[in-house]
């Protein structure tokens, strides 16, 4: 079974296939959270935008994730401090917080029914040897004025040796949000096309020519909002990131806590309540093509041991790309190709980074780049020279 709970709950809305050549100001390749959010922010200045989706909108990672909107990303802040230093942890937190608020604002403004709900997010460990790591993360948060609360050992809801809680985070149905965004775009006069895969992209004078089946789209600006850039243009993105597959399931069980949970242990696990009788579980991430059926059964067996499970009606998987220096790539693909934009490597936190990327790229197209945009520069090389990057790339070779 590989059916996402979110995709199964809501009927898809169908959009036409591209049937004619087009000349537009901006072409967005990818109809997921990032592509549609970018189109949404651009719609405030122009409707001369087209969205080209190879499959159906929201069918990929956007409709297969946990639906968490949070600035507490496991033990992320220590890693950011280690790899980037300075105020990067506090900048990262502020961007995530603003993204959650922005998503809430879009939902309220347009009446998108997607179950948006504020709640706490908790990072925890069940292993005594990992408590020190969690304490380091807590100290890093204190140093950068990131609001978290330290949780002592607890046996309630989720067994933990220690935890960190960040309040006023949120959860929602990401697929219904995607469909709502698409409705808003069509109301604004922006064309959304499905089953319209871009097969080639050529740099022309004053823009780009995209081939979609038998047709061409000419655009002055192109945004590659696909999960991985479909054209690399010597950006070396394949070497700066690595792909992981995570497993998810919706289980029928009683779970009283309304908070969202993620651990820092091995294997990583994630939980969030859907309703009084359903819990969305995720985790057991692994490199692509390195898990066998026995391991997959173990993930489900562990869920049954941890919770009183009456049924597992939905089980699926999702793939994410993770950068070695713990920041995504957002912006022009290179200094030479400065009208070709990439949003990539969200590291399993695409619900917030889709909003951040949409705002950043919109500001860059307007030649009014937001503060701290350079953190996400696509030509940075720091991601190539980490121990993990070197190890993985040597193994690939």
C-alpha cells in the first residue's frame, strides 16, 4: 500500500493539459506547495504567470508529508550554529515563525478549509545517552533567544527521557491547502496546467524556452519548484544534497495529546494527532533503495508495540532531499543564469520552507531581495565540504 491519507480524504481537482504555445513573464515548473506559493506571491503584482505540473498538483511530497508547520526541526539549531555560526540559528527561527504566520494569514484571508490548528511541537529522546545532545540544543536556543521549554523525564503520551517544547506552532492538511491555493490562483487569472511535463529548457535572448510535449512556453523568468531541480546547469545539486525516504502511516488508536512530536533517536520517529481516534506516524528514514521488506515490517511492528493499534488503514512513503550544510538552496541557479530560479533541499520541512522560498523568489524577481537571502545561495560550496558529503559522494562514485 502506498496511499497517502491526505490524498485519500479529498477529491482531486483537475486542471487542463497545456495545448498551445505561450509567452509569459514567469513560468513556474512544479505544482506543489512551493510552486503554488511562489505563484501566489507573484499574483500580487502580475497574473502573467503559468504553473506547469508534470503530474497532478500536490501529488508528490506536498500531499504525502506530516502536515507539520513548526520552527522546531529536531536538533537543528546546534547544527546551524556549527556549520554557519553567527546569528544563523536566530535568523532561521524567525523565518520559520514568519512562514507559519504567513500560511495562517493566507488560510484566513481566502477561507481555505484545511484544518489549520495551533499546537505545541516537541522534540524528545527516549535514550539516556541522547539527553546531553538535547541539552546542547536547549542551550543553543537560549543563546539565540529561541523560545523553547525544557521538559524533564515523562511517561505520559510519549515516553521520553527529556524533551524541548516550542509553543504556538501549527498543523494542517497540506493537500487541502494546496488545492485551496490553486483555487485562489485561478481566481486571480493564473493558468495552472497538469500533465504538462517540461522536457527541455533552453536559454534564449531575454528569457527561456521550455518544451512541454509538442508545445513551447517562452518566459523571461523560470522557477524550478520541483522537488529536485530537473536541470542542474552545473549547480552540482546532486553532490550538495542526498535523498532520503521516510515511511508514514495513519493508525487508528487513542492518543490524548494534541502536540506534535519528533525524536532525535535512531530510528527517528514523528507523531501528530489527526483526531481522537487517529494518529499520523512517520520516520524510519533511510537512503533511497537501501531498505528491504523486513525492515519495513519492523517499522509497522514497532508502531503496534508502542501504541494500541486497532487498524492501519493508510501507509505510504515520501522522499526528501537534504543539504549537507542544513540549509536549502533558494534563488538564481547561478550568477550567469540569474533569471532561472531554484527552490530545493528543504530537508523534510517543506511546509514552512515552501512559504519562505515563495517569498524569497518573488522578492528576487522584483529586484528587491529579502534580508538574509544570501544564506540560501545556490552557488555556495559549504555543502560540498562536510564529512557526510564527502563520504556519500565517494560511496556514489
